[in-house]
C-alpha cells in the first residue's frame, strides 16, 4: 500500500541522514559555474587541496555575484575575493 511505501522511504531517508530536495535552477547554475571555474584553472574539485578549493569557491562566489548584479542592475557592494 501507499502507507507502507511511505514508511520505506522514511527508513531509507533516516539511514541516509535525512531527506534531500531537488536543486533549483540557481543551484544548478552555481554548480555549473563552480565546475567551469575548476576546469579553467585545471583543478579537480573532489581531489583538490583545501587551498585549491577555497580559491575556486571564492572565484566562483565573486563571479556569481557579479553576474547577478549585472542581470539585476544592482549596484550593491560585492566583497572582493580574498578580502580580509
């Protein structure tokens, strides 16, 4: 029955650490940008050192914010990469 199937899903979710949601369009676009930046710098994200990951994540963040500011015609201040 449907109730039994729902219970099975709950058991599987609990074993996996919880439920997940399908990524939205922006999340997918951000992930695509991240891997594009990785490719640009010759970095394999899942094998990267913490320093390499930080670098590509910061480049991605700043690029994403600039792209969104341009499309939204926003003049909001964007914190530069590697700012202290």
